[in-house]
C-alpha cells in the first residue's frame, strides 16, 4: 500500500499538486495528519536552533487537556545537551503572527488536495495523539483495521 501523508508543516507549493501526485505514483490512501492548532502553534514557537552546531530542539512542553472535543495531548520538550543550551536561538520567522500566517496559507493550499482525495474515498483523517512515539503505533493500528486497506489487500 502506498501512502502519502500531509502535515501542517509540509509544503504544498504547487497548484493541482494532487493531480501531479497521481501522475507520478499510484496512491491508495492519503493520511491527513491533524494536530490541535493550539498545540501546533505552541510547538512551533518552542523551536530553537543551536547557533553553533545547527541542531534543532524544542523547548515547548505540551500538556493539553482534552476539551471541546479536542484530544488531550502530551508532548515532552526536546531539550538540548548542556553544550548547546547557552547557544540556542529562535528563528526569526518563528513568531506567532508568522506561524499563524503559515497555517492559513497551508490550509488554503491543502484544502483542494484534501477534497480531491476525500471525494474519491482515499482520505483518512488522523488526529495525532501526541508526538511520533505516541502517534506511530496508533496510526499503524488504525491502518490495519481500516476497511480501505482490507479491500486493497484482497484485490492485490
Ligand atoms: Zn550545539
């Protein structure tokens, strides 16, 4: 099964990207990875880069309660080792207005792609329960139980 996943920080730069994707590869299922927007913004604002070695870290410690139908979420910070800690800088474009604008543009561009695959029944929405360690096992579990997957497997 071939998968294509979208992500809020992914870049969808071209128009009609979904058609281009269909031309270059056969896509069975598109997984739309979704993250709570408040958590996403907090995480983006927590990004730091070591000015010496260039490694990326994240100082945001997420402990969001479940509310208004949104899933609760825990994402520990990705803290730097001691020799990087004093050299951390924030990227100039990791400010709240810039992050929010990036999100707005992303939504605008990803909407047609989502709609395209949704109409064909090839879009699966997946609410990320946390970081990769928490999300990956759940994603695999859902994919195994997914009807679409069984149908495709049976046909293969
Ligand atoms: Zn460093």
